[in-house]
C-alpha cells in the first residue's frame, strides 16, 4: 500500500517535472522565434520602401520644392512619390509617426515646440537647411508710405515705419465690414504665425483699433493684397518670403523691436525670430532610401532662387511641376551638384 502511494508520488513529481521542462523549453523557443521575426521585420521596414511620401502643408514654395525633389527622385532614382496635404502641425505629426517620409520646408521657429521635441526624441532627422534668408511679418505696399507718382497715388501713411506705428493709422486701413476700426489681414488659423500675430496685436494694444481678419488660405491673403495693389488702396497684413507676392509687388516689411527670445516667448513683442527652413525626414528614412537621403542632405536653395520659381508660376499660370522643370533647366549647375553624374543625366533627359 505504501509502496503504491510512493510510486504515485514519484510519478506525479516526474510528470510535473516533464511538464515544467516542456513549458520552459516552449517558452524559450517562442521567445527566440519572436526575436528572430522581430529582427527580420525591423530589417524590412528599415530597408524596403517603394513610394516616398511628401508633406504639403499648404503654400506654394513647399509645393515647388516638393516638385523639384520628386522630379529628381522619380526620374533619377526610380522611386514612386506621393504628396499628402494637411496643416503644418498635422503633416509634421504624420512625419513623426512615419506616415510621411519627407518634409521639404519645416519652418522651424514657427513649429519650434513640435519640431524640437520630435528631433530630441529621435522621431525625425534634419537632413539639410533648404534656405535661411527668409522674412515674415506685417507688410504694406510701398505706395502707402511713399506714394506712387506714376499712378497718381499720394502717401497716406508717410510716417509708418514700425508695427507700433499702426496705432496712428487705423483710419487709413479701414475694415470695410466695420468702419469703426482698421483691419489687419492675418494668416489662416491652422498656421502658428496666425496665433503669434494675434498675440502681437494684443500686446501692442492694436486690437482696440483693428480687427484681425483670419483668411481661409494663403490664396485668400494673396487675393486680398493683389486686389488692393491693383486699386492702389491701403493694405496691411501678413506676408512672408519666399512668395511670388514679395517677388512681384513692391512691399515694405514693418519694423519691430529687435528679436529677443525672452520677450518673444513672453508676449511676441519683438520681430519674428530668425527662421531656418529645413528639410526633415522620418527617422527610418536614411536607411529606407539611403541614396535619396544623401541627395536631400545636399539640397540647398535660397529666398531669391525660390522666389524666381514662384514668380514664374504666377506670370505663366504654371503648376509647381511645370515651375520645377523650368527652374531646373535654368539652374542646372545648382541641382546637378546635389546628385551623382549618372543620376543627373537621367533627370536631364527626362526634363528636356
């Protein structure tokens, strides 16, 4: 009787030991398999890419630069490309998440908080500075200050020099929908610069004399300005370079207090900060398309070069794609320095 119980006990111990060993072995096996598969998966995501996705944050210059890069990438490197539209914030977040691969114009100071955090976390990588000689702020047509004798326009704000000086001229820039105040044409609500300008007007007390108009798009700003220039009427509002507007119209950027980071962050009471406009890519892109990343690292233009293309778009009613091909034919010496000779030859053949 006791021997049978002892046999049962020994058998139970043996059975449990085998099961434990089996469980341990299976656990180790699946763990090993998981890491092997994970390693294979990471390798695929890091090295395999067929279509390169670009961000379109809603203005002409980024569309032009997208088109230049796309023309080179498609014809020289053989990748497909696609463009996704969205606000500055939404497209930069999509770049962080890997839904987009390339952002040709990140206005770093306008998107400082999001951009800096994304860089610090390693979600995105700065490939190059596209241009750094741009400006932004409140502009007026020069004839508002100096007049235009050829058009018979008298100066209506001869002492207007700074943003603060606008307090003296609310009756010049009258809001047609509220004649008790002047009107400042701002930026679309999805642009961070709109928030900055609104805060700046409040800091200077100009919100008591002016209504801040938030247009629906950059084209609405241009239409408002172009209409005023055509009629020779006063206009004050948001503008920036590079645009075909600043290239085509004689505009004056209103001065402000010299840039001071502490004051700027406190209440926007200085001129806009210097704004490096960079090319950024998702963190995986340098290994997903190493050859294209090397090309983007060499991509560099300027305010003047970009405005040439934007002016061509306006004068010829051309698309960004058409402007890109025109610009590349005009400046072959510039873009061919970004790529190897064999790539340049393929692209040149495609755009002739």
